[in-house]
């Protein structure tokens, strides 16, 4: 089999890149190690920046998003002293859209299927070859048979644990990482959201987040020690702890119910450089991980796709080889900006092991400045709604 671009990973970043390239007349094939049902069953992000929304519309995948996405023009933050709102629309003239990653992936699959794109699921033992030459290729196994894909370029969209980043020699890549000493216990519940917009809570007992997927489906998180297991938390215990950390006026009126999904995710900040090695380009979680506090994971993957799709179109359609050299520097500038914002949000909202009363007061002072200084709100709103591409 041959394609101009082989895409490793069939999550939203791989599918979006394939969709954009195919619409531009560049042939792709997508390899995914899991089944389609598994990919669609993953519970992930639910907040889209304006840039990501516009990309999905340009890619021909925005019809359902326009119909079902919920625009949020601000968000709420709270401490034990009370809750306040940052108005994105008033501060920077922007909004975000609540629309789950599962829905994005469904829309991308439907668009890819309509175009007849080759998406190979359950591809095992994927390996990348000839990355430093002019004719790279990919090998994989499926149903006990070995297969080969010849291509001009390879896009590594296969996540943090995928093969793509590991295919860059260890002595040629630099990895920057901060692992946080806590995780998020997340619950998906078929209940009405606790509020019309997201609530980020700083509390001495730990961070909490009240989020949503739609008007009848809520997503809630609480900070927990890394030693905790999902089995340690009954639904009743989760709701009780969540209510302790949210503002009293919210906790008293919120609807609770059985969970339909419950998981614990560790938090880390991670960036790998370079993003390009020969004919291989890293995209999304293969290159970087952000703590979910800033709602940047899927959005950063989308901006990577934007920069890489432009570079590949320039190289393939306009014979501009120099376009490929621009991908890494352009993407990394935005990656590190989002990394800083996600680190900052995490640092002011979570209770860290060994944190003193002084440290707690500093966090509360940060939040007080955010509540009272317009300049602080402008900076937060600009970063939350998305830095420009």
C-alpha cells in the first residue's frame, strides 16, 4: 500500500490531519492499534477553543458541533471566601465551546468514512523505517499477516505511549517533564450540570471542577492522592467530597446520581523536542502532555495539526521543502505558551503535599488578583480561549 502521508494514531488529531490533507488532495492512510469502539469509548476533554472550532468547520466536520455545542463566555473560580466569574467575552471578545472529544471523534470518523479514507484498526507491532531518507515506510501486523505502507511523510499522532516519539533516537531528543503529586478522580454522570458554566475550585481539602458535556450529562473532578484507586471511591463518597469543595450555594442545589464512568488520571507537564526527525513529525500527545486544568490537551493537538497540515501542503502541493522546517518552531511556540498557562492554573488551584498555610494564602492572593484586576482577567481569558495560531 502507498500513501503520501502515513498517519500513526486514529484519535482526533490523526483523523483531523487526515481530513484536512485529503480535502487538499493529499492521500493518507491511518493506522490505529485499538478498535473503533475503543477509540470512541474514551472519555476526554470537553472544551474547545475558537481556533479548534474554526478548524473543524473548515474541515467539513462542524455541522453537529454548530448545532449541539454550547458556547461559554466565561468561567467561575472559587475559594473558601466565595466565587467569582471571569467574563471572556467582556475581556477579550471570545468564547469557548463545550463539545466532548468523543463527539469530535465521531464527527471526524463520519467525515473520513464519507471520503473513503483507509483507516486500519487493530494494527499491531507498528514500526517506522527509513525516517532519515527520502522514502520512509511503515510496517505493521493485522490478523496475523505482515503489511507495509510506503509513503513520503509520517505523522506520529499515536499519543504519549505510542511508537512515534520512541522512533527518534534517545540521544537526539530532549524531554522536559514535571509530574504532579496528585491525580484527578473524574466522574461522568447523567445529571444536570451544577452551573451554567464551569467552576474551578481551590479548597484546603483539594481542587475540584464542575464541568459538563451537555444539559443532561455532567463531568466532575476532585483532586486525589496518586495512591488512591477508583475502587476506593463509591459514588456516595465522591458526591460528598465534591460538595465539600464546591461553593455552598452550588453544592446545596446540585443534582447527584449514579456514575456511568469513573476513572483516576495522573497529571503531568511534558514536552519532547524536536517535533521533526527526518520525515517523521510528532503531533499532539506524542509530543506533549498538559495537565487538564487549562483545558488545552485537545486544543494543542488541533493547533499542531494546523501547523503540520500547512507545512505538508506547502511541501507536497507547492514543492516548498522549507515549509517543513517551520512546523517545529511554530508549533513549539504555542505549545510552551499553553504549557505555562496549564502549569499556572494547576499551581494556583491544587493543594500540594506539604503545602503550608502560607502557600495556601499565596494561592488565595493569586485568585484575589484574578478577581479584582482587569489585566489579570484579560491574561487569563486570552490564554483560556486560546492563543492565536
